[in-house]
């Protein structure tokens, strides 16, 4: 797919993904309602979202939540002499909002690709993200080359909007659960006089190893940086969104409810913190059932 490509949303993730897309040689036009200070070098800055829809055939989104996606979709539809034909949404917005966006755009002949990503800021920087795209196969064939500029693991997970969101939400829930459970386990270890790194060394060659023991703890917590690059507020939002969507699907939610509560407390008690602070929060005894 050639021609001008649009990008809306230049936050921590969006700015890095947009830079990789621009680096592939495409002509890029960008917008962000808050700030375009991190627009990729060589990109054209649009006056607003509608101007992106007027200039680009394919428009990528990276926005905080579902209502933002719907607002941007409305802006694109309002563009005079609209050129946009495909919207690729890399945001984590939940099943319902993905379906609403797809339906809204389809009513005007615009394809919607539900394509959330995983891998954090480091993955966005290095273009090694996992991309979980759901859309018709023909649309996927068209956008895959563009998706491969932002992620090294691009998956077509299904034909329906919301299927990409499903995998992204369950992935973030599993990641959050691993961090919460590992924080409890490592607190138990140090309370009994064990060295944190030595404990991790044992677990990481044993059956309890997970992403938290293999990455977050040795690289972000043991050195004391607590700099995983994913905010507590975002983790709390994603796990809450997972729980809402699980309940909407009528499937089991016992563990999800507990994990959602743990991260909601972290976000409440340490606003603005990195999500790896869940370990310090746990050590302080602030995640127990009596700490409402």
C-alpha cells in the first residue's frame, strides 16, 4: 500500500511507532490534540484529525481509550474531501469500543483494523512489538507491510473487530497477574531472610519462572529503578478493562477481580508511578484485603 499515511496520537508509544513507520520511507502526516512535539522528523504536522483524514488513505491511531477512538473516527468522517479508506487502531480500547468504531466507519465505506500492540516503550522504540490484528484477510494483506515496520511479530488473529482486543486484554492481565504474584512471592522470600536476586536465580531455572521473574524484577526492580515504562494508571485501566470484558463474555473472573483491585490500589496510593512499583507497594503491606 502506497501513498500518504496518517498517524494520530504521539504519546510514549505512538511517537515511537510513528517514527519507525516514517523511517521506512513512507510519507507521514501526523496529529495529536495535546502536543506534536514528538512528531517524527520529516513528517508533516496536520492542523487537526480531520486534516489527517483529508490527506491520508491509511490512518493509524494510538490513543488512550475507547471514547478517544470514537472521537477520532468522527473527526475523520467529518473531513472535507475525505481520502481515508482504512483506519488501523493500535490502541487498547476493549471489545465494545472496537466494534462500535468498526461499525461507525463501515457505514461510510472505511475499513477498521483492530490492531493493539504489546512490548512496551522498549518494543516500540526497537520496532519489535507484537501486533494482534483482527480484520478481514484481504484488509490484513494490505496493511501487513505497514504493521511490519512497527512490530517484528505481526499476527492476524481473526476477521472480527474486538478479537485483537481480546488477545491484548488477556495478555496484559497475564502480565499484571505475574507481576502481582511475583511481588507477593518475593516479599515472602525476603521476609524469611533470602536474597532477592538469589531467589530469582533459582526461580528462573524452575517451574515458577515468568515474565516478571525473568525481566521486570532483575532489570527494573533489583537495580531499584522501577522504570518498566508502563504506568500504574495504564495497568490499572487495562486490567479493569479486561475484567469488564470478561464479565461481558460471561466467563470466570475471580482472579481478574483480585488483580484489578490490586492495581487500582497501587494507582490510588502512588499516582503517577510505574507499574513495577507493585513490588514496593506489596512489601509495604498495602495490597491486603484489610487496606481499603
